[in-house]
C-alpha cells in the first residue's frame, strides 16, 4: 500500500504540464533578451503548490513553486514572444515545468 501511495504521488507530481510542445519562439531581440524576459515571466507567474497524504503506514508532503502555464504564455506574449515551431529562439536548453 505504501508503494502505491508513493507511486500515486509521483504520478501527480510528474503529471504537471511540462512546458512542452515547441520550445522555439519568435519575438524581438536576441536569445539573451528572450531568456531575461522568460525568467522575469517565470518569477511573476509562479505560485506555491502543495499536497499531502497520510495513511496507516505514514505520510508524505510536497511543496513546489511552479508557474501557471496560461499565465506564463500570456506574460511572454505581452512581451512580444510566441511559440513558433520554426522560430529563431530555441528554449530547449532552459526547460520550464508549469501547471
């Protein structure tokens, strides 16, 4: 039963929306400017999320700080960046996990 609880916790944790799809973007400026704006958006849209469970074998709790995917995309768009599979700004080296 404990293994099942741990497995379920991992599934919930890993089911968070990885900022997937295309990692390429189009927008103004060079990669350094894009990375700066992206980091700023990450800070502005991050929220603390936690969870816990207890059963007869013990319990566990998690707490993470992740951005909201929709708010993160909106922040990038407000700065002129949008996903584009043939974009010139490749963010695959700086992945972000969001919910």
